[in-house]
C-alpha cells in the first residue's frame, strides 16, 4: 500500500510553495508538523521570508525601531526547526502542469531551472496598485509592500529632509501611513477618490474618522481621485487631482489598494474567479488537483453575503495555509470562508468591523435585515475615563442572525468586535449577544456590556418593543420628530423641524402630542428615545425610535445621508 506521504515510486513527496509571508509560511510549517518525510521548499522572490508586512507602516514611523523585529522567521529557522528549504530572491516564472514542474529564476544570477513537484502551493499575495497615470514612477513615489519598500521610504525622508507627504488612498494602509508620517514630523494630506475614508465601512461610520483626522491636522481631500504626479521646479513633487487640485509633496505614498498576483496561475491555465482571483474549493485546491492556492490571491466565500470575495488579510491567509497543508496531508478540513474581521488604529482612534456592511448587503440584493446604532461607554460610567464606542449592528430579520458590525472609539473597540465576530462565526443571533456572559469590573466594562446592549436593542426591535424610525426617510417623512433631551441639549443642536419635549415632562404632557401623526423619538444616543417610545406605544401612539439618537444623526449628516 502506498504511504500518503510518498509518491507512486515510494519516494518522499516533493511539495513546492511559491511565496512566504503569511499563507505560504503557515502552510510549510503546518505540513511539516503533519508529515515529517515530505520534501518542502519555499520560493520567495523577495529578500525575506515570513516577515510582518502588517508592521511595515510602523517601521516607517519609527514605532518599530529595529528592522529585524519584522522578520517573523528566517530561512535558517525554517531549515533547522522544520527542515524546510527556503530560497529567497528566487522567482517562480512558469508552471508545467503536464510535467508537474515549476520553473524558477534566481534573481541574482538570472539562471533558470525546473523543479519537480507532487504538490504545489501558490501563495503569491497581492501587489499594490500603481495606476497607469503620469508620474507614478517618479522618484519619491512609493508603495508599501515589503521591507525594502520601507527602507527606501525612510532613506528618502532622511535624505530629502521631507516635510510634506501626500497619501493617495484612505483605506487601511493609507491611514496607517498617514499616522506614521505624522509621527515622523511630516505634514500629511490624504487624497481619496471616494467621498469617505475607510471604504469597507458604511459612510456614517466613517464620518467620525474624518473628523478625528482633521482634528489631528491631516488635510483630507475626499471625492477626488489622482490624475497625475509632476516634478516641481525645486525638485519636489506635485500631486494633481482629477478636480485640478495641486498638492505639494516631498514624497507620495500610493495606497490605492492591492491587486491579486495571478499571472503565474493564469498563464498555467488555472481557473480564475469572477473577481480576478484564483478560484479554489473549500480545501484550497485549484482547478488542478495537484495545485493549491492561499492568501491574498484567492477568491473565497463571504459567509455573510454568500458572494465570492478577495480579502487581503493576514488572518485568513494563515488559516488558508493551514487548510492547504492539511489537505495535502490527506485530511478533510475545510475553510469556512471569511467575514472580513479587521481593525485599524489611527492617531488614537480604533476602527474595527466584522461581517457585512449595509453597503455590501444592498449590493448583494439583501433587504431582509435591520440595523441598530448605539454609543455606550467602554466601561462603567461611574468609573473615571469612560470613552464612547460607536457601534452599528446589522442582523437578519426575522431570525436575528448576526450579519455584521462596525465600531469606532478610543478604548475597548477591538474587544467588542472580536466578541461579535466570534458569535457570528458560530451562527449566533442578537439574542446570543444579549445573553453573552462577559467580564465585568468597572475599569473594564459594565454589567450590561456594549455587546449585551447591542443584542438587547436588536432583540427589542425584533420583538416589536422598539419600532425603528427610518433615518433614510428623514427628509421626506410626515412624522413629527420629538426630541426628548433637556432644553439645553436641544438648544445646542437638533434635527431640523423637531420639537422638544423633555423625557422628565413626558408623562405630564404627552397629551400635547398629536394622536393622528407618527412620532419619531430622538435623544442623544437612543436610550431616552427608547423609554419615550415604550411609554407612548402603551398610550396608543404610533411611536418609533431614531436608533442612536442625535449622535447618529450628526454622523449621517456629516456623511450627507440625511439633511
């Protein structure tokens, strides 16, 4: 009987892995733990294998002072600990599927050779987008993908004594680079083609991020894309936008996004998905049964929407590498899909999300969902230092299954999103969030944690205890908006057309409200509006709560979603 770790001749199986970093390195290490006899070799075209590319912006900013801290594992460690061969500065250039061979080129000598394989794993990653625009290849224009990229950026800042930077793109890398360039003492401007920062977020959830960056001195130019980059007479750069804006810069960071590296797979005739990534099954196998693919170059299922997506995140890439290794070793483990759980810190603010956004649900044609907003403190309000967390929770109706969440704040944001992400992964509902038993001490949380509150509010919506007013119809509704905050709060800012009837006076004065009109209740964050809604419903009124109150209104207004 042929051993599962050998080929038809009885020789040890030869497993080649193209690309190190997250997916490829994880695959190699896991496969060795499962199969001690296989021959495993990683080919990496860069000078480093298994480096922390998520830490690159922080090396530019000096937060990570020592470059060696970015090196997760060296070729020597792979060799001595795992008996895995690593060939750096060696590029895979062609696959011969019929011969099961991989052609590689030594980038130092230019020599090529063919390597036989029994199993091949593609982990080529994704390349930063360099749009085909004038000037993107000028000196001083950079992308951020590798340690050499960061070395060049650091050297340019020091040699040019750079004072001004323009970051093109307001997503994860763009915001991280903006923060770290500010740490280096540079004035920073961000040019973003979309009308919001952080495109994965819904617009109203990105609005506080914009306000925060502007308060920290970042110049934001949203809704305006890059047209070209020019050299100024003094040797500096000028970034010219599609609207004709000219931004002077000493360096430019292109953080427009990434594109999956699929050239090797495409040339070999492997099937690509609708989004341009490598198509794989649940065991990370491609259309060729001897070839697997993992990481930023593959398409996988979004568990919230069911769509095929490309999610360039380190966590999924590591798990996919592990799945591929187990498949090669003969195990039946399957990759469950992704839900896009991610977090970014920028200048003291934390932004995190998991699952679907409202935008992605609507793009997928979904209408069977509801949303709630809340703005609780990150720990007990009576304990000093409580900071608000702004949360948006999306859930299906009528079953309450969690579809996604977004949260923004300065403290405790990642913890709450991680809890919601875990519940979502287990198929949880808003009722599970309401009943979750979480740590409580006044400096860490509240007896009703923000996670509990999100679940309770959503459960109230499903039960009909808190009918929701539709923020999207605010400018067109005939409903009467009743603000139940105190007069001083109302005078400091209110929804146009709203009347003020403070909650402490509601029981004595509710008869002043018209019985023949729908009432939309508003307060600061939604809690007092909920109390007023419950009271009025039980007195025969058609009352509905504006979820999240005036705090949510300001975010929606700043995102131009309400008048």
